[in-house]
């Protein structure tokens, strides 16, 4: 499992580097003279970061070999290597992203219609109204995928880093603000908060647990993938130590079952051995008890009924989309063709002596009956995003290996290949979300 | 032989993925199917030629420079799902189908306009209506408005139809063709003429014939 954790951490870093690189390369074509020098400097710094990562390439590639990972020297050098190959470059990248607002070619704020499609699906109209006017905007600022909110009581802007603008898998934090609001307004949570004992009595643990559990109920396992990946890279001690085990319990509670979830949970458990948790401000032996988590999850179920939740049924649909994502096919809709039924009906129709009148008289299915059967139903943005996360987890070890396997004469070619892959994958998910929206409109009965 | 509605339907549900026609999303098949065709819908992204100071596409330039020129000369328009794209009289725009299409290796296809829109002056392709066996992706529209009034085009509207022809199974599927440029795209793709190998040959010949 240590292997999984290492691969995941390294991949998350390399993905961010590749995205950053892609963003800067795109700006080169549109940059005015005032930004050229700054952009050149940023590209140079980014190349230094890539160089630092690739300096540990030999060690990093050992992650792909079971024996190497178990070797004593690997284990001994691991903490230092993680610092050099992952966390130091990540900090440098975060620092570099602080320069993005100075690039004039980058809009100070931009919006993506697909975010609204996701928000509209998840947020009930009543609560949306209660929360006033809300917008999700992308700004060239912080590196963390966690959004921050600013604005007034009635107008809220949720800011997501510009780097995640075209990556729907990096948007999921926007829903946390909504979940946080529910912890303050919904009676089920208010009562838990006043009556809670143990860790539930401490806001510093209670609030993140409720917020994460509500978001899990709304977004499904995609939120778990997102939150764990982000916490590992941010070394979020509270989340990894207290919230992650409770969320994993929540996955089982809501019947989300897949091996990717177990693997990720075990990787998060391993992180507790690697990271120095004693340094955390809220460290402590005690974890949430099963009964405490269950009481929170019950309150979550009460607040978010099944009709609004992301359920096991949705997750199964998302899992079924993997094959199509692997082939690069649009996943905006799914069909459940009762093939045998159609083929049998078709055989009758294709018989030359069976005219339409004869078929109709015999009470068999007409062509129109069968056409209705092959109509597809739109997948929801949540199903599409969940499918995207499962696909990412499945593919990222291969992509990571390829990114690290650069040629001598083109040392950074692996980063370019990853950027191309990410761009294609982002586009496919966004296109699927957008197409599913049109699909829903065209299914409306008039 | 052109496939009729039942034969298209049979191919849509064929258990063998090699023989299956893929058209997704298939939103309202009962409205989209005709006797020998399936209506396809308009997507959301458009490309319009921009008036610029670029006098021509200079093929002597490198493909990278030419790609930049093509980008500079195209205006990219993304239309939100419920908003129209307006195609003015005499205007030309590139667009693509909402649907993702996959043609099996033993079928070829033709993309045609619908008479409903033809009567209003909309042409959906200038010359390239043929779809190769093995094509995968969104199909490109070369839209022209030859009437005298602007046309409002909403994403999701059926502006075209595709029909299928039996063909001998190819050993050169479009997606695997050595110089195929538009395979697997899920949105509107502009011309990549500069990737045609002829231009590399012309450039080389011009460099070598310095004395004329």
C-alpha cells in the first residue's frame, strides 16, 4: 500500500506541474510584451522544478517494483525522498503560482458553465435561494484545489484556482461551502452539535466531519477521492487522522463499494505512518467512534433525502462508464438496450413477407416500438465526475510511469505527454457534462 | 447498398463491438430515424474566420507557425446550451455534431443536410460529406447561410442526417490511417492542412531550388 501512496502523491504533484506548464505554454501565444519577460522567468523556474523532480527519478521509478519498495534502503530513504521529490517541488510550485495574477494575458476572473450545471444538479432550489446569489469563479491564485469564499451575505463568490478551470475533478471543494452552510442552518445538525459528546463536542472536529459527510452524500465517492488526494498533498493532519476514517465508514454506510476506494483508504492509513502527526495542532489518540459517525450520517440522510443524494445506483452507472472513457468515447448518456428483445423484433420486421401492416396486426413490435427502446438517458454531472475520478485512479500509475520515463535528449517530454492526456481527458468530461445538459432539455415533454 | 431503418437499428444494438454503429447521445430515436437515415444534431462550439491582417496562409512556413496562423485567423465561439448561434447571410462557420459517432469497418457513411434547413438556406457542408469506415468522433459541419436572412442555430437542433452504405471491410480504418488528422475529436476541429505531407515536400523542394 505504501507503493500506492507514493504513486498517488507523486502523480498528484506531476499532474499539477504538467497543468501549470500547459497553462504557461498556452499564454506564450497570447502574451503581450509586458508579460514576456515574466512568463519567460516563470517557465525557467518551472523547468527547475521539473529538474528537481527528475533528479529523484531513479528512486521514484523503484515505486513500480514490489521488491524495491520493501528493500531496507528504500524504506530508510523514503521520508527524505518524499520531501525532496514531492513536498519541496510542491511548495516551489505554490510559490510560483503566486505570480500568475501578474500575467496580463490571464483573465483576473473567469467562469465555466459546466460548474453551474453541477451546482444546479446538487443544490435544491430552496436552499440555493436561502444562500443568496452564488457564483463559482476561477482566479489565478492559490495552488490548493480547496476554494475560498468571499463576498457579502447575499452574494458569494467561491474562488477556485485558475489551474483547475478546465478540470472538473478539481472542482469538488465548491460543494463544501454549501455543506458548511447546512451545518449551521439544519436542525438535525444543530441538535447534534448541542448534544454531542466526545469529539462531536469539539467544533474543530465536528464541523469538518459534518461538512465532509454532507458533501460525500451529495457527490458520492468522487468527493472522497478528491478530499484524500488533496489532504495527502497538503499534509492535512486533521483530515487524514480523524475525518478520513469516518468518511470511509460513510462510504460503506451508503453502500459505495469498489476496490479503488479500499486501496485509497489503505494508502491514507499508510500516510499516518509516514507523516509526523505529533506535530499536528490537534493531535490526539482518540478517533471518532462508529456510533458517533453513524449519528452524523443519520442526520445527513435526514437532511439530504435519497432523491437529492448521490446513491449506489448512480455510482454503479459511473463504474459502467469506464470502458467508454478508456476508448475516449463521450459519456454524456447511457443506454440499456434490451438487445435480445430488439433483435427478435427486428428479425420479424426484416422478413420480406412481414409487411408493416402484418406486423401490426400480429401485435408484434413495430419499428417505432423498438426505436423507443434504444433511446439513451442522460448521465448526470455527478455521475460523469465520479466516472472521471475512477478513470483517473485507474490510469494514473501508467501515466506517472510514462511521465517519468523521459528520453535523455528530451528530458521534459513526459510532462508534455501528460499535459496532452489531461487536456483530452478534461475536454471529454466537460463535453459530456455539457451534452448531457442539452440531452435533458430535449427530453422535456411539451 | 444503403441501409434501411431496421438495418441501422440492428447495427446500433449489434453485440459485436466491431460491427456496432455508435451514435451517442441518441436522444429521441423515434424522431431522429428516417427510412434510411438518422438525424444528427448541432453541437455547441463554432469557429468563424476572423478578419485579420493575415494576407494568406503561407505554406512555406513551418507547421508550428502555420498552426499559430490558423489559430489567429479563427474566432472560437462557444454557445451555452440554451442560446443560439447566429449565422449571417453569406457567412461560413465550422461546427460539429452533438453526437459522438463510430462507423464500423464494413460501412461507409454520408452526412447530408435536412431539407427543412435547406429550404431556409442552410448548407451543412461545402464538400466533405463522406465519412470513412472506422471514423470515430464528432463529425464536422462546414456551415453556410446562402439565404438573405440570418439563421438562429440552437445546439441540439437536428440540422443533418447520416446514412450508411455497405462496404467491403477495410484494412485501412480512418482512425488508424497514417495521416488522419481529425480522428477521435469530440468538438469542432479547424483545418490542419499544414500537416499534409505534400507541404513538407514543397518546402524542401523550394529550399533546394535556390537558383532559378
